[in-house]
């Protein structure tokens, strides 16, 4: 069986002199807008040898986790934090852009928030290593029910055609390739944040697909909490650090 929900713990913030916001830089590429936030000097947490990367499905959620992550993870965990917007035109170009953009970071904890970026993240892990993978509302095999929810849920944001390309290809079967990734290759956390039975079922199927009872790594599946930083931080401290 998969492990039970992890105990939540809150790590104290630094009591030293405040130096905030931390240094940032913006790098613009064809498909990505990347903001890198480095740990502030006031952080008392031991520096971690990995970078936390957040990717989100455009227009799928009413709000972004970016501000919350950029203000919390560098200071709490002394990690670099990076935000990326990926235009999912097709799977191959998305994977190429990801590999080119992330190759300078030798150790990554990828947080893929949304069904489409979670789907792409699994194929990325099939090609290149990660230190850990968090998937929010993921699916592993496209089906009409899940695709309908993605299209309907995506209408809550501003009008955008950024994901139309890959959605239409999935619907036509162009992108229905088999995931050959072995189960249990890295620590994984699957979070369910939507009150939608199709998405919740797809998330559970995804977790089961990647769980290996003989492997060294757990696949944790949980309901997303109101503060995902503490939830993901606890998982990182227990499963990766």
C-alpha cells in the first residue's frame, strides 16, 4: 500500500536581519518565462543541493502558487526556486524546451501543477533525471472524460490558446504515446486539489502507475492543503533531504 499522509511540520523562519526580497533574475526563451530566486543571506536553514521548479497549467486554476513559492522556499529550505510557464504546443517541442532550459540544474525537484504539465513531466522523467516529482491533479493516460474536464476547467482563466495545440493532438490520438517510465524511480507526491471525481480518479491511477512496492521510493498521494508550501516542504524534508 502507498504510505499514509505525512505529518505536517512548520520550520521556523530566520530571526536574523531581514534581507528581502531575494535576488532574482528573469530569462526569456521561446516557450518559457523563468524567474530564478536564490536563497537570502538571512536564511538559517542548511543549504540544499537542489532547485525547486514550479510549472503550472495556464488558466487551469484561479490563482498561481508562484508568489507563495518564491517568498517561502528559498528562505525556508535555502534552495533556489524557479518558475516556468510552458506553452504546450506539442509534446516533443515541450520536452526539448524543458531539457534545454533545465540542463544547467543538476538536481531538480519539479512541481507540476495541473494535468497537462504533469503529463509532460512524466515523459521528461522518462528521459532525464529528477530528485523528486510533485504532480497536482495529474493523469497518466488520456481519456475523453479527463480531456473534457481539462477544457471545461481551463475556461476559468483568461482566454488563451496556449494549450490548444497539445489538447487537439491528444484528442486526435497524435500524442497518445505509451509512457515507458519504470515505476518507483524517484520520490513522488501526488496532490489532489480539485473537487472533481474524474480528476481525482485520474490522480489515483497516476499514483498507482508509479508505485513499486519493491522500490526504494514512496509514492505519496494526498489531498492538497490550503498552504501547499508546508505540505510540500514536509514531503521534501522526509523523502529527499
